[in-house]
C-alpha cells in the first residue's frame, strides 16, 4: 500500500481524497499543518507528499524529502509557484499538479464576486439580518452595455469571458498567446493590455503567477484604468501590488475590488482567526473599505472541483506506485 503524507488538509480534503477511485490502495497520513523545510521530517516513511497552495517546497525542503525517500510531490491545485520545480527535479523528485480541475468553478466565482459587489449584496444581507430594510447606499449598476476586460484567456479566462458575454457586455481580452478562433466564436475582442485597462469598466484577472506577472497590477497600471473601474482577482494574490491598490481606493480612482486571493494569504487564509487581532496591517486596511469584497480563496470549492482534484491526484499517486507515466499535462 502506498504511503502518502498530505499537508494543509481540511475536512473536505479528507472526504474527497478518500472517496476517489483507487483511494483505498493508499495509506493516507493527513496533517493539518503545512509542509515546509521545518516540517519535512514528518514525511519520513512516505513515498509521496500531497501539498496545496500555501505549502512551501523550496530547495531545502526538496532535499529533505528526497533524503527521506519521498519520490513524488503531488500538488492538489493548478498553481505551482510555491514549489521550486528545478530544485525538486535536481533532488530526484517528480512533481505533478491538477492543471484543470474545475475552470467553471473559479470563473463562476469571479462573476459571483462581481455581482455581489456591484449590487451591494453583502451589505444588504447584513442590513436585513439586523431588520434594516433601507435601500440607501445600495445603488448598483446594470452590467449590460458595460465593457469587461479579461486578462488571461486560459481555460478559466475563456469561461469567464463567455459568462460575461451572457450579461450583454462587450468583452475585451488580453493574452500573450491569443485564441482568435475562440474570440471570433464568442464575440470577444483581443486588445493590448494598455488598451484593455483604459477601456474597461470591469477588469477580471485570470493569469498564473510568474516572474513577469508579479505585481502586474501596480501604481502605473492602476493609473491607466478608468476612474471607477471594478477590479476582480480570483487567480493569485501577488498579481496585485496591494499597497498601490489601497492608494487607488483611497483616491477614489478604483470604484470597487473583489478578491478571492491576497498577496500574503499564506499566513492567513484557510484558518479560523476569529477572536484574534489580525496581524497583517495591509489586509486590515483593505477590509475597512466599503467597496472591497474579499473571500478566502474559495473559488475552487465546489463538489465538482474537489472531486476532480481528488481523482487526478489519486491517479498520479497510483501511477507512481505502478511505475507508469503520469497523466498527460499534470507533470511539471
């Protein structure tokens, strides 16, 4: 039976991983704490480790895992900026991920955030719960006729653009590798990034975190946006320079922000910190704005998404045991 150490786990991780086809051939060791160089020793005896977005597999961690006999780092997510892939390979470790677990889930969450923010649903819900039925301060805007800019047209970005088109909006897109046939089919127009920033009433980010995309949204690019623009990010927190974003919110240049990710979320998200003093001053400031809506990286959290994550992860683990090639597109 294959021994697998699983890190940064929640009850839903355990439920879906153990229910996936073939999961009964794996001996699961679930840990609530995160994997790092400091905790790598807990992988002793495991053939593979299973990690999530806030685990850290740097060079030091990779070397320790290899020395302990670990052969595979299986990410149960699409992003892998938290793994030093080059160092892992040098240590003799395979690295796999789940590249397309549920693009609809994340795209739908981006649209849900926009609707909730624009129509003030989060504020209205709290008011009504307190028997305050006043509508003052809850005026939103109709999406029909607006221009939506979709930055990144991978699987998630394409689906988000198609949903936005369903609201009778004009959709602009930017991607270094455009898909002209798809764009023509769905009446999406590719433009350069400055053109998208200047023309869009709503901007939704759907790009991976790479050296060239870190702080893609910064003081300069924020200044290029329309005054009153709504910004949505369901991709990676470090795409946005949060301090610059706060300045743009304070000046009134940005009309609203909806985030499912945050630049320093690894120290905060997926934990219950209620009753504690939040130690992150930047996030604390961001939460004071009435036109900011934040969820804690839950875009992937659908039954379909979790099922696909578990299925692909388990299949890769079992392929390691059988000595077979990993699923196409999952190996890094």
